[in-house]
C-alpha cells in the first residue's frame, strides 16, 4: 500500500540531520562521546516522531488490534534464532 508520502520521507532525513547537529552541539561539549551517542538516539526518535505525526500515520494504528500472543511468539522465535546463530 503506497501512501504517496515520499516528500515527508525526504524531509525526515533533513530533520534527522538538523536535530543531530543541534543536539551534538549541545551535548558533546558537556558529555563527550556519550553525549554524541545520546544526540544520535534523540535525533532519530525526534525524526521518527516528526514523520509519524506529519504523515498522520497514527490513523493507521489501533491498540485494540495488538495481539500479544503473536508478539510473544515472534520474540521467542527471535531469541531462539539468535541463540543458535541462524
């Protein structure tokens, strides 16, 4: 299903770059390498929030449709395959 939101996808890259630069300038002098790592994490979360809200993707999500048993099965599969190196 294509939602024709490629402009927002492109803008998300710009938002990520701007947030990373600003957060790095703010956090790097005080916290060094951990500050830079935090700036990367926060910039990506900020860009994801921008993309999610600007494209109104929340209209396509419903907490009522979450199947916890299915999620547990997926997590169990992931742990099993990671443990055995598959």
